């Protein structure tokens, strides 16, 4: 998985602040005169958005293998329609999650074999992969507290057990530890502006 220049992802458990940080980062880069697009996973195209609704609907009982394939299908569509053309045009792409999240959630969280997951990356993404990723690390208890105060019903993934999210968090930290040249781990319990400053300081030299 060779990183593509101009492509960056924000990773972490639900409630870790990825969406907030992506918005702050996009605005900062635009102020520098750079062309930026933001995407989220799953979603970002008409087909991917439909898959997102299917995956996150609490009424749907989805087995792990089907869940993995649905995420991969949404990603394939997003890469083909949005990310690859934007990178080809010289734009910066910021993603709220990408393939690392599948290794963390379906690999570590669901206990699935990473080998077929990586093969799906090859099929869905080709040579499109983030140059660098920022892991916003948040303890599960803090994640739960944030989700309980945001005022919206929990989706299917957010309703998973604390044990599941502990596995996901540890999975993320293991992945980051195995790919130190491609990850920056940041304490997501800090103030948003402090986190933003850390991300910006790491990202700018990579452009």
C-alpha cells in the first residue's frame, strides 16, 4: 500500500473528533490557497451513501463478512468517483477514515483474518492509499461519554459493546505502531485547537 501524495486520513474510534479536525484542517489549507476536498467513510458518492445508511441502520443485523464487503464496496466507489480523480487533478484529499479503519474495526474488532481484508484493499483501492494518517486516540470511557452527550441516537456501529471498542482502539494503536512512518498518534482528549496544531505541524512538511 503505497501512499499517494496529497492524500491524508483521520482515524480513531467513534467520537474521537475526526470530523471536527477535518473541518479545521481543510479550512487552514484553503487559507493557504490549496485546493482541498473532504470525504468520509462510508459515503461520499450516491452509491456509497446508500451503503452507509444500510450499514449504520440499527435495525439491520449484518454478519461480519457482509459488513466487510459493504465497507469495501463503498470505498471502491469513493476511490473511483472522487478520490482518484481529485488526486490526479493535484488536489489535497482529507478523509474521515479510510482502509486502516477496516483493519481496526473488522480485523481487530470483529476478529477477522487481515489477509483477505488487505486483498480487498487491493481490489477496492488499487494504488490509492493515504500518504499519512492521524490517529486521534481516545479511551473507550471517554468515547462513550462524548456519544451520550451529542444528542442523537446511536447508530448500529456505535451500539457495539465496550469490549468491541477496546479491541478496535488497541487495533488502531497496534497498526500505528507497526507503521510509524505513516502514522501520527495524537491524544484526542486535548482541546480541539491543540490537536489541530499538532496535525497541521505534521502535515505541512508532507505537502
